[in-house]
C-alpha cells in the first residue's frame, strides 16, 4: 500500500494544448512541464524509474504537414540561468513582444502581436527552459544544484529533446538546435552528446551571439587575447555613438580587425619590450574613442565593463553591455564600472510581461510559480569538467562535424554586442579543428545591433530571413 501511495505521488506531465493561426496557417501549441526520470538500481537490480525534474516546454507544430519532411528546431537561451523567453518572444515564435528600441522604448504594459517573420512556417519549434529557469524545477527531494553545471545541464536538455522526438515520432524529421549566448555552449555540446549518447544526428546548429571558448572573453591576468578580440567591438560602438566622424562602419571595422590581429596583439605580447608604445596608444585611442591618457593608464588593456563606463563619461552616460546602442545614467560618474546594464534594464520588463501574459492568457497554462526569466539561483555554475583549463566546447562542435559531415552551422553575431563579441566568435571558428572540406558548412551573418539583435527591427527582419534560409537549405535531402 505504501508503495502504491508513493507511486501515486510521483509527478506527471501537466501539458495543455491549444489551436491557433498565423496568417493562413493553422498550428498547434502544447505547453507545460515534462517529467524527466532516472532509472533506479537497487543492489544492482532494476528498481523502476524515479522522477527527477519537471521541465517547462512550449512546442509549436504546423497542422497538415508530413512529420517525416517537416523540420523541428529545439531552442533555448543561455545565462546560465536564462529561460528561453528571448528567442521565444523575440524572433522565433509565432507571437512576439513589441517593446520599441533604443531611444524609443514603448511604455508599460507593452503588447504581444503576431510574428509574421516567425520560423514556424519553415520548422516546428520546441522551446526548452532548463531546470530552475522558467517554470522548470527539480522535483521534491531532488537537489536543484545537481543540474547547475555544464554536463548535467546538457544531459537534461538532451533528455528533453530525445523524449519529445520519440513521443512525437520525429526521428526521421530534419532536426536543428538554436542556442543563444551560453545556449551556444549548450548547443555545441549537445551536437556531440546527442550523437554519441542517443545516435541522434542533426541537420544544423544555429549559434546566436556565440561564445564557444571562454578564453576569448575572460579578462584575467596573463590572458591578452580578449583585449584584442574585443577591440573591433569597441570600434563599432564608438562609431555608433558618433566618435568616428563620417567614416563608414565597414571602414572602421576593417581597420580595427587588421590592427587587432596584427600590431595590437603583437604589442600586448611585447609587454615592457614594446618600443613604439605611444603610436600603439594613439591608434587604440583613435579606434575606441577613448582618450590616449586613459588607454595609456590601463596599460593598453581595456576591460569591457570599464569601457562601457568610460566611453561616454563626458556626456554623463554609460552604455549597454548586451546592446551598446542603449545608454543610461549613474548617480556617481567617478565610478570605474557601471552599476547597471541599461540594455538589460530596457528589455527585462517587456519580455517578462509578454511571457507571463502569453502563457496563461493565450495558451491556457496556469502555474503559480514565478516564471524565472533570468535567475541567479543556478549559481555557482559548475564547470568541474574543465578544471585547470579553459572552458571551451569548440572541440565538441568540431567532433560532431567530423562525425556528421552533413552537419551545418549558422553563426549570427551583433557588431554592438559587448557580451559575446563578434570577432571572438570569428576567431574560434577560424581555429575549429575541421578539414577544409567542411568549412563550407559554416554560415556566418553579422547585424548592426547587440546581443539580442532581433530587438533592432531591421536586424530582426534580416535575421529571421537568414535563419529560415539556413533551415531550408540544411533540410534538403
């Protein structure tokens, strides 16, 4: 009897289904929490399955299509600690938030409208919130911290993908991953994990605001690489804020990239052996929009948050890390590092309001838990697999491509993204351990916006077209 009661107390899927239209296309939405289970062994004998986590998933399937020919895209954001709200309500899903843009933000309470550029006409969509984000939680008696790390996170998201694919009969569908920010770390790891653990070979991986090697963005003593790889982004930001006169962005970026990869990187390597220091100081200052005195005082090495705080100090403004088109204020303009990212402050409210309204009022899913948009509850995040070495998944992506020579990779970068700089992504791709024959499998696109480049309307429309074209091309049998 006790065993029966315990079994009855096991959580079950709490999914709800609804029907909608986008233009002349009908689609079905299924949203709610899927229960993940582990196999239990007692004294070496199989003892059933035990619930371990409930993962919030929202899936969109286009009605009247053949599942064998219909692509499906599994999407998630990063953080770590982020829900999938940004890709879901920003660019991929059939409904999107209207928030305005830098300099013309819409006031609360915001609105949600049809997304005519949604990826849904080209691919079914499955949005996944990793454990402790969104409505996803560990079950009673389980420790959430066990999911807050590179491998455990990747394996749990991979289990959701395997379950959804099996339950919906989609093993013969073209399959894609779409990850943003830390989600690109997860996606690159999953490309290999799904192959080696489940024999699931993908058609494509979409990496949006990519960071595959933390060494390219880790401003630590002795690591000069990030200073060089961020320089073109600093130049793009200075250009956006009018510090390059009438020069075109393309001209500024060409000069910055050439300088960063040659003279600047060599100058940093020289240290106190550098003979022509003043000329390097002046070139860095001219490209970044900072004063020569500042560049000299920080020993040529400009840390990114210090840059966002310093660049427009004379205007009494700080600029956004996620999106440098946004500016904000401080109470103390003597600070070395800003206290708030104005770009994150601008997007948090609209996306939070949109998601909470949409899920409950339009999709009919009710849950009184707070929907964790971007939570610190996952920290500290465990990278124990990379102890005493740089966190990088470039090797995993390369291994997946070498084993599956049909695997395609799309990389989308924002020139004004101060969190995952575009030139660092280019650097990692250039060093990817794949043969020359596979380099044509990589598609790279750039946008004049930030980390969530789709909040910039022209970038959103072009990026949506780029992602659709990538899925169509990589789905061809």
